[in-house]
C-alpha cells in the first residue's frame, strides 16, 4: 500500500512496528545541516512475502529503490536519499545466494553497492 510518501505493508512495518521512510529522513536531514546524500543499511524489513527464502530480502531493496526514485526526482528537496545501499544476503547459502547478489531491481539509481551478511 502506498500512502503519500510512505510505503506500508500491514503487519510488516519494520522493527518495533514503526516506519522510517522519506518524510521522516527528510525531516531529520532538513533540520539545519547541509546533508547532500545518505546511505541505506539493511534493517531486515519489508522482505518479500512469497517466493524462495533466498530471494525474500530483495523486497527491502525494491522498497528502498522506490524511495530513491522519489528522492532523485528533486520534488522532495536537494538531499538525495540512499545514495548507497547496503543490503542483506545469506552468504551461508553458497552459490544459492546468486539470485540475491545479481538482483539490482529497477534501473532507479543507485544500484546496491555492497551486501552485509
């Protein structure tokens, strides 16, 4: 579900039942400092509900890439949110992690730059 500038999924709103998306980060970055860009570090939220377990973390990247596209439009100010993305992949899967590693999602900038295990 899309509500204004927030993406919400019933029962899956991140750790502690809260959201921290574009409007919240822009409130924080626009509080008097010259923040030009931010980075997103995985928080194990918004995984895909369906599909193989090894590809479920891609859902979080897809969500963040939507926020990146909104930020890149310039319609929400000068700060570019998530100029870099660190996402999750289960490296214990060996070669089975390939689909998650290969996924870059839609061509909205930026492509993920690293993976945390």
